[in-house]
C-alpha cells in the first residue's frame, strides 16, 4: 500500500492486517560531485521499496521518503518518526536506506541498509532480476520482526 488517500482509507479499515511501515531514508547530495551518485541511489531505493510494497501489499505501507541533505542528517529523528507511525497503528516500522551512516541505528530502529546498485543503464528484465535478488536479502529482516511479536 502507498501513502495515498485510497490506500490510507483501506489501512484505517484494516489496521490489524496492515501492520508494517517502510520508510525510505534518502540522502540527497546536490553538489556537482555527488548529485549523479545521489540520484542513482534514490532511483534504486525507490524502485526497491516500491517492489517490496508490491510483494507485501496488504501487509505493509510504503511511506513517502524522508529526504535530507548531508548537513541536515542530524536533524532527522527516527525516534519521532517511529513513535508517530506507532501511534497511527503500525506495529513494525522499517527504515530503508543506501546511506551506510544509518547502520549505527540498525538495532534500535530496524534500519535496513542496502548498497545502491545503479539501475539506470539496465534493461527492464535485468532491473527486475536485481530487485528480486535484493528482495531476498530484505525478507529475513521483515520475517524476523514479524515473528518476534
């Protein structure tokens, strides 16, 4: 499910089933030396989180990304986001990112770090294969949290 009016309405009606939120954390480097890499990471992360949403539709909601600049990263407070999402009814919250800096918070906030794979030069079937392979790496994180209840 996506964070749009139709899916949120369904979420509100079926909170007991839609218990997981996935929040992408996007580092937006706008400097000339980082903008291309940053955009490639964003494309990968948004493609992968959308693919995860497709695979687990009805169980999780993909929240719009928290986008930050390197100089504003310290202002991103995962505890506030986690609490707000829990207050809405999500029991499991995951933060997905390609920014290795978030791994220090992995245990406290279910941060899933994924190395960015440049998708821009791949054909559709190769992209699909890459996303399927990356999903296989994410599934253990999801299922471990879901079975921990």
